[in-house]
């Protein structure tokens, strides 16, 4: 193709599907567009891919585009592609961070579930080691939120006896469940 053709003449020939005109536009602008992309993106491969995408789009839309200033059109198109590329990278990074956070939370919840299950089993085992009356008083007090007075009345015991059973059960549970104690 004649390098003496103006950009306007090249655009007209491009619209007529002239491959030599497209080749001339490619040769004339590839390096400039690559430099713009490389400066913004920072990697050769991704910059080359963006330039390739721009020229592919130019060829695919050759009959429908209304290009008045080829250089400005190509530079603005490249900047638009770069912006979209960067947005997609940011979105992808945020998505990966979100997935990582979700996995960390799931692992934490799973670990907490396991710890709770272990603690529940240990508590059940410790309660089985208590005398039946002491265990029942502890359960009424701690799991059913009954007051000492209510427990004493329902079990026909003195309040002092109920307090004794609760204190006894707390001491035994503390001895059996010390491994689950946290300093908080």
C-alpha cells in the first residue's frame, strides 16, 4: 500500500474492506497504540493483546464506523479498552478477595462448629459424672434459667441445698472442662 495515502484515504479504503489499507493502518499505528497500552498496563503480553483487540474491532466494524480522525479515534479507542481492562482486573481482584474471605469465614465457622460440638460432648460427659440430683439442679439453673428459689420449691429442697448442688456441679465441671477455658 502506498504510504503516501492520508489517514482519511485509508479510512475510506478500510470501509471498502481493503486489506492493504487495514495493513497500512496497522503498520502506521501499532507501535503508538502499543506504547500507550504498555505504559498504562505495564505488561507486554496484555498490552499486545489490547492492541490486537483494538485492530480486530476496527476490522470487524469497518463498514459501520464513521471515523473522521483516525489517529484520535484509535487513541481514544485504546484508552477505552485500557479503562475497561483495568476495571475488569479490579473487579476480578475484588472477586478473588471476596472468595478468599468467604473461604476463611467458612473455615472459621467450621472450626467453631467443631469446637462447640467438642465442648457440648465434653459437657454432656461431665454432667453424666454428676449425681443425678446435682445434674438436674444444674440443668434447671443454667439451661432452663430457673432461679434458686424456683428450683428449691419444685424439688422440695432448701435454697441452701440448691446453692450447694450448683456450686458442687460448677466445681466438677470446671475440673472436667479446664481444657476449654479461654483467658477472655
